[in-house]
C-alpha cells in the first residue's frame, strides 16, 4: 500500500526525480477545516462503509439475501479550491444526480464518473427542511486531469444493513474506500469456499456501489507499483483509471472492470489458465 506522509524539502526534491513517489498538495486530500484526528475518523468511516458495501455485494453474488439502505451522501466539508464552493455546503445531503438516486457516498462517486471536468453536474440536495436543485461545476483530480471530481468529503447519511452471515474484515487504521472491490472478491472466495485465483497473485483497486458497479480511485500509479513490488500477476482497475494503470505498469497485466461480475470473470479466467 502507498505510504502518505507530509513532505519536507529534501523529500520534495527526491520525489520530483523518483517515479515511485508522488507529490500531492495537502489541500487536495484533506480539508483545512478538519483536524488530522477528524480527518482520520472520517476516512475510517469511509473504510467501514466500503467494507459493508463489499459484504453486501459478495453475499448477494453468492446467493444470500441482503437488505441495505442509505439516505444520501452527506457533505462533511469542501476541499480547498473546490469549484463546488458556493453551490454545496457542509451538511447538505445529496439525494440525486440528474435522474440517478443517490443512497450512499459511493453512489455519488459513481454518478460523478459519468461527467467530465468542467461540466456542471445537476444535483438535488436536502438542505435544512427543504430540497434544492443545484448545478455543481466539476474540477479534476490532481493525478488524473481527465477524471471529474466535486472536491468534497462525503459520508453516507443513515447507513443501515442486515445480512444473514457475519463477515469481519480487519484493517486497523487504514482509511478510504478504494479497497471495496478487492474486499468483495476476498469475501466471495471465503464464503463460497472457492479458489478464485488458482494460486496466482492478484491485486487491484476500485470503489464499489451496492449494485456492484466499480468506481474510479486516486493514486493508481502508486498502487500498480506496489502490486508489482509484491509480485502480482494481475491488477484489476476501474475503467476510468485504465490508461493511468497501463502507463504505470512494467510487468503486471492490467485489466479494467466495470462491475464485480466483470472482476469475477477476469480472475476466474486467470485461474483457468
């Protein structure tokens, strides 16, 4: 996994010339209005949500009935320089993008991927006691200028689920939501008792919606380098990150997937030889 640390002058110089390092402005990652401990709690909540979604997707794929619900994506804060400033505010609950209902924070990420940087995305929000429709201008990710982002920190509002099987995932202090796809593959393998990889080493990244759609992530170049260092033969990546992953790869085979079912198919094909 990539290690994220504040950079000093010497590290900045090293990273400038080292292709295995990536410099990202702090404000592109963490809102200045959040303390480090608040930001850590928020990313941990994002990780917990990604675990839950992964459980739901994997269990459903294995034939188990699962109930899950969310009441929208609640804005926690805006990142420095976000074009959404003045259009969205902390506390807003996004319930729809265009005609697409938004139940979870991951749903919002997935819906945003249908737009391009510079687009004005139609968003319906619950604000106070009422509902408003706003046009939110989209910026771009610093490590992928072709990928649109809102520039906000969000969590699912009133997230609830009920599964017939107990699944526990231990991640300690790791945060974020980009491990959703790989969590789901691991859970599916465990609860079905199948050997998906056939002994091959598989790595990957991608957010996951409760419908099983795989969404884009940041830091793909570093993740590919980490997978290669770990000896992975196959790296699964969201469709929108394919070009970035292929450019970073020197030996690992990169496969883009749009859904959890796609990922199952690709991994099974690798195992079958």
